[in-house]
C-alpha cells in the first residue's frame, strides 16, 4: 500500500507524543491533532497546499483525512502501530523510524506545528481540544452543512485568517513559540462555543 | 463579543502569554513542563484528598547561565502518593524535566516567582505566578477541582443522583421494575440484589461507559460485599466501588415474606463497605479508591403479608426519612461518599 509520506510522518509524530501522555491513542486523535497542526501551519503564514494532504469536515464537526487513515492502516500493517482494544500503541520500530524521519531538515517546519498541536494536551484534555476545534470556522461550517466537504479551500479561509490576525495582534508583545498562540486560540474557541450554547 | 475580542481577552487573561511576556521562551518551556507535571500528578492524586497547597515550580536561569544540576535524591514517584494523606506538596521541576519533592520553610510564593514559574493550587483555586505577575488558571470544566484534573469521582456522584431520580423513584428502568413482586410496588421479590445491580450497571454503562469500565461483581459472601466496580480506562488511577443494599420487605412467589430489612441493615452494609475499602487499599496501593453506598429504600409503613394496596400516607411514609448511621463512615473518612438513599415509590390508592 502506498501512502502519503507527510501524513505518515505526522501520524508517527503525533502517536509518539500522545503515547507519552496516555500510553495509547485513537485514530480519531491522529486526525484531530494533524488538523490542528495544519491550522498552525497556516498561522505561520504558509500555504495550505504545502501541508501535503487535505482534510474534510464530517457532519459531527470533526476533521478527517483519507491520507491519515491510509497511513494508520499502512503503519499498522508494517508493525509500527499495534491495535489493542480499539486503541493503538506505537511499537519500538515505530519510534525508531520516527527518530530517523524527525532528523530530516525537510520535516523541521511541520514538526514545529505538530509539536505545538500536541503540547496543547498539557493545558487541555484531548476531549476539550476536540470541542474547541469544532468551533473553528471551517469545522463549524462543515457541521452546519450535512455533507462531508473539503476544509481550508482558498475561498473559505477568510474567517480563519481574521482570527489569526487577531491572535498575532494580541500576542505581539510576546515571543514566537507556537505553543502560545495554540493554547490561547483553543481557549478562545472553546469559550466562543460556550457563549453560543448559552444563547 | 466578537471572536477577535474573545481572543484578545484570553491573551490578557491566560497564564501562558503572561509567562511568555515575563520570562520569554525559557518561561514558555517551563510553563508547559509544569502543566504536564500537574496533569500527571492529578492522574495519581485525588485533589479531594489534599489538604493545604500544591506548589510546583521551575526556576528560570539567567540568560547564558549553565542549567543547575537536578537536586540530589530520587525524583517524585506520583504513583506512591495515591493513598497517602497529603497536606502541602511542593515539587521542583529540575533541569532534567523531572519533578523533585522539596521542603521550603516559610515559603513566599511572590519571592519564589521572582526567578521561577510557579503553579499554586489551594482549595480548588489555582494560579500561575511569574516575576511580579500572577494569573488564575481558567477552568473549562466547572465540575473539576483543577483545569488539569478529570473529575472522575464527581462524575459518578452525578450519575448516581440521576439514577435515583430517573430510574428508581418511579421504577422506570425496565430492569429495575422487575424487582417488585406486584405492580403496586409494595413488596420486593425474594433476592432482588442481582436485578438491582444489573439495573445500575446498565445505567452507568450508558452514562459513563465511553470512558469507564463498569463491572458487576459476583457477591461471594458478606465479607466481599461490593457489587459494582467502576474504573476509568485511561484518564487516571481511580477505582470506584459501589455497594448496593435494599430496605423493605421481600416475598416469595406464593406471597409469604422472606426478608424484612430495616434500618440496622443499612448500617451493616456501611460497615462492610468500610472494611472492604480498607482491604482493597492493601491490594491496590497505587489506586485512589472511593466507596459509594447505594441503599434502595422500599420501606412501607403498616405493611403486612398479603396486602395488595396501600394508602399514600403509609406508602410514602419513608420518602423523606433519612437514615442515621453510627458510626457514620462518610463523616470520618474521605474515601467513603455520603450514602445514596434512593426511595422507590409505591403506587398508592389515593
């Protein structure tokens, strides 16, 4: 089975980080944190096409990538992941190949985004990250329209960039660690969802 | 409030940008290490059992200075803290990223924060300090005692309260309604314990099953009384044990009374659960164990063998009559929740 090398790297990276926290992870969590990392890639003013693979939004407001899905299957078939009671674990050989891939300079920029996405679990539970991200403009639109649709198409990014501009403006006094805008934005998204529900 | 306004508000109010502004990238590294440490600590330690304060800090070295070596002695073993009484807990996250227990006499938080990022929890309030700044940690789940803790025990409490009103009060659960000998709900069937347990297991699996394992236990004898075990799959080391007892009269198929359980029966169950909690702590020292005592109250006033109906005065006589316990384990120990008496109403004639 051929799979997207960017998606495969992202799966290994996220699996390693989530596995350090909880010991295991789910496929849905790889889609979620892969998408969050992709959004942080845009926050860094990089082109969505350079991320290397697309996402669609499900009716439940969750992100999904076919490339991530295929990577999970491929990595499991090759013994880098093992499946245990509906959850996945990374194996020693998975960690070894990640170590090789993470050292490549071509992966440094995406690793920064993946690291910041996964670090958000220090501040929030995985469930809270999912709830917050469902309030992101693209996933909110996906939830409102009862069909799977591709996320982050050029024409649909204006609201997202508006939020990122606000974030950059509010954080202009602080450093450039990507983990800071990541947690502030997730907190704001979560709270915006609360205020909508309260109406 | 518009989204840009919400973003601006949380940039001002959150502790992470505050630490970044005070200590820069070294501060950001420290605050994420501390949050990870706090989250790990609270998977092993239940904040309900902590008296005093939790303080975790990471010293920020002046720029260009070599990192201080980790303190002598072993790093903190959070699993070993699970069932220990904890008053003040002070940990330093050292240059190796690991937490070390510290003892600081006359601790001055503001002084410590001059060159450290400091996390401080006390009585469900938590904050970060950095330099001369301090900010409370926003809490997204109001049921939790910390933003960094999963509210496991309180989730079960809430579920039991719903079970009492939604399933037991009017015997609306399709399993629970089978515990009665007749449709008027005057007498219980003989040995209704298994049906009560199955009803609660089914309810808890529906409520909490996505994140918890809910297991019915086979009651072997009176010294092993626990009926249900509830255990989070991943989030932490908690183990919740539920004991169910019932009060009232049970009858055989021919209508003769097989058991009358009155107030002393409630005390017996409480004593058994307390003893069992003590035993379990020895077998599972790394788990934080909490006992929950459910009493299905089917008592009726002036109820005699052969009766087929009851007036409201007698049928509802015990609805608001709380049970008294001596000893009251729930008052003297923290691992024993106040008993959950669940009155099951009869169908009255008036």
